[in-house]
């Protein structure tokens, strides 16, 4: 039997008290009749050699009660087999090395790496060691199976060579989640073993406040798994962080403002004066005048920046801080390019309620200089300048064969065509453009009006409305449309249908491009589409389907998966360090956001850029309070890096004692002995009491 608090055994010295009380008698038990006592002084009995124990049983009961009480307070426990084996040196280790962005602070990474090297180097021949790095998730450096498959003399060499190639990442810290995963690895492996071993989970980390360790609060730690901490501390306590200030509390749906950032200063920092301003990629020089800001330790301040000076100013940096890892944030400048649209229809130039009028209003709503709308009647001859650098061709009326041939050439070059016939007479033009026969368009007029029913919001044509809050089209009424049989268009994909079941929006692939067929027009004669809030984003999506506009979706952080608009051609993504990553056709996700900075999508028709920033919680670099682990209910010991083969079993002993709780039985025994002692004392006093006869 072992004791968790053996110093309480000193309470056994109290055994002398019942002995002394039995030997010292304040009043004699013998009674002698005497006439008067008024002239005699009371004389208490003194301890002499002639004193004897009057009741041995009562003395023993009192001594036993004191012994049981001392043993209970000493918290006894029976060592388990895992304790005995672990004390002999056999153990299974999982070492977690924090490689999150906060470990980029001065001195942290070298100290942490040296601690792990020492642990691995001092492992015994019978030990089983696994090393993992962690940030947002666990990454194996060397697993238990690899350790076991390597010869004893080569294990440390292989593990150390892999450790030497590691560097801290830019990812956020998910300490609680990764600790759970590592504890489960040890717990699962223990179930597969017949002979238990000592299981230790050693954490080498700065244990920052922003590590998301709070998920451990609801986690039941596996029994028998010891957690030992090796904290590393930065050389300087000064650290200030920079982050965007968002327009709403929900950052997943908000937009970072162009001109407002937040500066946060560490609680134990010695600096409080900083400068914030715009700069270009890779430069430490400000573009324009910076803003001076005073941030007391432990506080944060919002800073309003001047307007972005140029498109080259894609970063905001903070100067005056000792730790630069979180002193720069990125915001991709929107690419501005001139868009040319060719409109082929019989509309008059300024005639309201016609498709050309609404299309011109939509294109020139912000900056008219960025759009070139070339309107021509179907009978006009098109010059080469009319067909140069087109982004979209819009057809609303029947075309002659010569013009159809020119449009097909543009389709082969990758220019999309939006075909929205005003009448059923446009069926022949569509048939010739698509190269099909027997295509018939019929004018259809619903009884009251038609509504859009079935819609494929996953399709790129409806991508601007993929968010559920934008999917309400019930206020758009269609007074008439053109009915066609989609089976006459091979390869056609129906993107939307009317509530009558007829196709409303069709995509027809054509070599390198596509023909988009809208069976109802957007003029006020055909529908309310142009008068709704859906028209402008729908036209924008057709003009630039590759434009992700990520800053309008959410602020991307390191490690996030970016959603892209799929394309039928292969593209490339240029990373912030200049590396080109190929992107397969029809791919709509990109997950290699390992670096903070500006990402650029390049390829046919692609011109998207988006920014990826460091998670703001990484700037919360103050270490976790010691009582945090106690609040989480996690059994924590402390490892000694210099000697890992001879370690303290305090954490395991505490866990074993907490499971057995033998002290309860000792306290129960104490109460039982005291009860018996009370009964014996009562009976003894009754038996020895003798009545005193009256003198009368």
C-alpha cells in the first residue's frame, strides 16, 4: 500500500493521548464515608509508578480510531500494474509539438525543438515513442508503428532528422481538439494490448490564451493517460496584433472595411506606441502617411486608415512591435478591367422598357468608363473593331446568316452568348447558332403570370444567389415567355424552370464557350426581372463568372477552404510566395491556403484575387493560467525534459488514488470504532458506579 500524503501519518503520534488520559485520574473511583470534608483540601491524583490501566479494551478502541483517522488523511492507494511497469521504465509516449503561428516569436521554436529532441534522445529501448506536430490538426512526425518498425539503434536518429526539417506554420492553434485526438490515440492503443504500460502525453507548447483550449471543459479524459506540460516562453513579452474590423458581428457573412483595423496589445507588454498604415507586398515602407496609435497594455484600439492610396497597397502593417509575425494583414485590391458587350437587337437607343435600356443601366451603374456597350441593329454589318475584346454577346432579335457566322467564330474564341428572343421568330437564329435542326419556339402567355420554380443554385449562372437569404424569386412575375423542347438541344442543361414546368434558363455548351438561353426577356413587356434586385448580380455573374469576390463572402483565414466558381478549363493559383498550383477543370474548392497573403487565380478568363490572413486569436499570446487545467478537469503533471526515463509518478498516483478512494473506508472504520468505544465506555461507567449510602 502506498500513500499520496504520507505526512499525515505523523498524526499517529496522537496515540499517546489516550494512554496519558488513562494514567492520569482527576478523581479517584473509590469512595470512603467521612463525617465532613470542609477542613480538607482537594488533592488531584498524580502519575506515579503505581498508576495502572483501568480498561484496556477502551484504550485500544481509542488508539485504533486515531490510527484509522491518520491513515485516511494520508490517502492510501494500491499501486496498479501500470504503476509497477511504468516505474520500471517501460512507457508509451506521445509528444505534441506546437507549430502554430504564435511559435514564430523569438526563441520559442528553438527551445521547443530542443525539448522534443531531449525527450526522444533519452527514450529507453523498451519505450514506444510517437511525435506529432499540431496547429489546427495533428500532423504525424513519427508514429508508434514507425518507431517499432525501426531498429533500436536507428530510432532516435530517424526521429531527430525529421524534427530538424520542421518549421512553425502560419495556422491557428486548436490545442483542446488536438489534445483530445492524441489522448484517444493512446487510449485506443491500450485496448489492443494484453499487458498495460504507462501512457504519457507530453505537450511542448507556449500554451497561449488564444489556443482554443476551452473545448477540454466538456471532455472526459481517458483513465490512465498522463498529461505532462513543457511550457516554452518567448524572450520578450511585447506583442501587438493587427486585424480587420468587420462590418457585422458575424464575421462569416461580413465584409472587412477598407479603412478600419484593430490593434491589440499584450497585457504584460512594455510598449504602447505604434504606427499603422498602408504598404505594398513585400515592403516595410508605408505608402502615404501612417497613423500614430496609443494602445495601453492589455487593451485594443480601432484605427481609421486613410483611403487606399493605390491598387498596389494590398497590405496594412504595424510598426513598433517586437514580434512581427502578426503585424501585417492583407486585402486584395479589386481588379478593374474594361468590359465590352455587343448587343444585337432592334431597340432604339433611348427607348425605355426595352432590353437595351435596362442592360445599359445595369452595366454603367458604378463606373461607365469600365464598360463599352456596342449596340447594333441585326441588319447592320459588324466591323472587326465591333468584335474585338468582347466579354459577352447579347442577342434579342433574329440575325442574318452572315452575322450568325461571325458570332460562331466568337463562340469558338471563348466569348459567351446570351440569347433572349423577344418573339418566337428567334428560334431559327438559335438553331443556326447551336447547329441543330427542328428547333421550334412558341410564344406562351400564362393565365396570370409565371414564376420561377425549380432552380439550380449550385450552377455558376445562379452562383450569386447561392446563399439562402438571396433565393427568393417569388416577387418576379413573367408575363410571357418562349416555350421550347430542350431535347432538341443536345447537351443542354436546364438551370431554371417556370412553375409551369417549361425551361426558363438553359446553358448550351459550344466548343470553348456556351450559349445561355433565357426564354423570357427582361423588358417590362415580358417580365419584372430588370426591375428586381436580382438582375444586376445576375448580369455580373454572366460577365465575369470566374470572379470570386472573396471579400464579399467572408474573411478567409489561413487553413480555410476557399470556394471557387467552377470552370470547364484548367487554371492555376499563384500563392503568396510565387508558387503556382495547378487547378483541375470543374474544381470549385481550393484548400492550400497555408500562407497569409494575396492569392491570384490565373488562366483562361480567370482574374480572381483573394486575401488570406492570420487568425486574430494567434495574437493572444499570454500563457494560460495554471488553474485553467484544473478547471478543465485535466490531470496534469510536469515533465522534466532532461531526464525522461526516470519521471515522477505523481500524476498517475493521484489518478489511481482518485479512482480507488480507500480513504472513505478508513473514515467509515473510524466512525464504527468510535461508536463501539462510546458503547463500551457507557457500559463500563454503569458497572463501576456504586451507590453512596445515606449518613442519616
